[in-house]
C-alpha cells in the first residue's frame, strides 16, 4: 500500500488508502464507525478526496462492469470503474461517455460526486444529467437505490455531493451514440476576448465540443491571445485511425521547484500561440482530442515538491468575460501569470445536483505554482472578485477557500447538510463547513 495525496500535490500528507473488492468488505469497514472518506483515483486537485482524520477508503479495486446493452448504450458498473476502462469497452461498440473531463484517469464514483463537466456542457449539461440511477451505501440506513423518481432528494444531493451522502456503490449511465471514433477539429486563433465570445457563440449550435486555451501573458485591456478548439465526430467509421498508437511519456521523479518557471512558461505559451496563429483543421482520435494531458503520466510532478493550485471558477454569462479579464489583469499586475489557462462556456441546462458546480456562464481554470503566501494572497483576491460577481469556485479543484466564501457561493449548503452520511467526511468539508 502506498501513500497518496491529491493531484495538486500541495500537501505533505501521506495517507494509506484502504481498498475494498467486495461490497461485504465495505459494509464491514463502515461498522468500525470511524470517520471515513471514499476516493476514486484522487484526480481532484485539492482536499475533497481525502481525510487526514479517519479512514481513507479507495474504490480502485471495486471496478466491476455489471451490464452493458450495446443496443441502447445503457451501462451499469461499480463506482471504481475508470473512464479509461469504460472507453475501452464502449468506443469500439459506437458509444462514448456523454460528458468527459480532461482526463480519463477518473472513476465513475468520482465523476458523479463532483458532477464533472466537459467540453460539451452547452449540449449535454454535466455528468449527473446522464445518470439514470445509482445505489448508495449509507452507514445509517444501508443500501439505497436512488434515481430521478426513487429517493429523488438523496439522488440530487449525491450528484455533486462531494462523496458526503454515502458511498456510491453502482451507477447506471446512458452513453452517447457516436458516429465514429474520430473527431473533426478546428483550431481558431483569437486576439481578444470579444472575438472569443463571438466565435464561441457561433460554434455553440453547430459544434458538439468547444474549449479555449489562453495565453495569459498576452492579456491587456485590448488583447488576449488564445485558440478556440471546436469539434464534431467524423461522420463515418474511420477505423483506420483507431489503430493510431497512443504515445505515453512519464515524468519519473518530482522536478526541482525551479524546473517550471515563469520564463519557460512564457516561452511555451507564446510559441504555442504562434504555432496555431492560422486556423487549422485536423482529424483527431478521441484520446488526442479529449485527453492531451494524459499523454504524459504524472505531469503534476513537473511543479516540484510544493505542488500547484488550479483555480477554477464560473461567472454568470452577463459579466463573465469582463470578470475573467479582471482576474487575468490582476494576476499579471501581481507578477503571477498562470502557467496554463483554459476557458469554457457552460450552457443553460440546469444541473441535477443540488451542490453541483456548473451554472450558465463562463468558467476558467488557471494553474499556479504554489509559491506559498504570495499565491494564497492572489487567490484570496480572486475569491473577492468572484463573490462580487455572484460566481463560484469548483470544490474539486479547491484546496484553500474560506468557509464564509464557500457558504456564500453554495447557499444550498444548509439544506444539503440533512443528507450527509454522518460517517463520511473530507478535509475539504471540515474546512468549509465550520
Ligand atoms: C488533468 C485533469 C483534467 C481534469 N479535467 C476536468 C474537467 O474537464 N472537468 C471536470 O469537471 N473535472 C476535471 N478534472 C477533475 C476530475 O475530473 C474530478 O476531480 C473527478 O472527480 C476525479 O475523479 P476521481 O475518481 O479521481 O475522484 P476523487 O478525486 O478520488 O474523488 C472526487 C470526489 O468523489 C468522491 N468519491 C469518489 N468515489 C466515490 C464513491 N464511490 N462514492 C462516493 N463518493 C465518491 C470523493 O469523496 C471526492 O469527494 C480534471 C482533473 C485532472 C487531473
């Protein structure tokens, strides 16, 4: 058994996960009556996926497929099944996960508990919109089936419920029919955020997936260089491309703290933009389009021993772009330009989850190396700006927001408390719920 921390690696804690294989083992563990957290692959950046006080359960070995109907695309499996495994089984049959995060190294349970979003929020909503039922194991009342019609409140509080309402045992997902395993991708450069808004608005109806990368070094009152990628499935079965080999690299050791620095990242961001200065079109595999970061295993080690923070917020549509610009200008003024910046638009589909992060608006994810107090001060200032704009932060990425910030951003937190499983907790929850 090995120690673990979450993806941001900002924490020194080394914890020993307790893996279970059978449901009975889970039930026995819960009888011990100690505080517990249950995690999947701990791809959350902050502290939602562990507790430093109590037992850390992990669903890694709880990964059985229960049934998959190739005709209807209905898939039922254990909560520890990974997206990587789901794709391996479903894509060759012409089905794909309806909503995919930017890595396939996540578990079904983790995707539900954070109600993850993808590049197609404007078309499909978030992951919870595609779950037809789930089974929950609660220390207080045992196994419970939940769906939009059965135990509805427990269902809607479990989706996006941060693993606090019970252990998700199994879930049923409606997969999405795909015409092929490849996508036609257009990369369109923009010079400022107004142009971004125009291109993304124009792409919303005709493209299934949209996402933008931003060169945060280029931000000024009038400029912001970036590239909007938009994609649809190629409309034939292009099986020849499915054989394209998936090149994978690994970062073998944690890099020295100075390895990634602002000079190198400035160079990278400028070169990347220049390489895409003209509109390009390409056919890409599912892996190449959805999971470019998965090509390098353990890329988080590049940030060194102090790790990094990803700050992800969503801001309502009307003020969204202006507020995002304000964040980027402020970061530049403070000499702390994010190493990576990704911008997406959330559509109008309401989330099923009461505590879900997505809401209509613009969402930006900004990666900052952990430079201690300086970084925390910058992010606290960001919180102030986001609060003022009626936006909110994504708990899956958070490691530091104050309880008052969380409780204003998630006022439904008060009603959510009645659905908590008293045995389940996380460092995140203990931090924000006081
Ligand atoms: C490179 C990268 C790209 C990403 N891109 C996106 C993105 O585009 N969109 C997005 O929304 N997120 C994204 N994420 C975040 C990631 O998708 C979520 O944090 C996801 O929840 C991680 O899944 P996991 O299996 O690792 O869960 P963990 O991180 O282990 O756990 C996440 C939460 O789920 C709970 N949980 C896990 N299993 C269970 C269970 N069986 N029962 C009850 N609760 C459970 C945990 O307690 C915790 O609260 C990205 C992360 C990375 C590293």
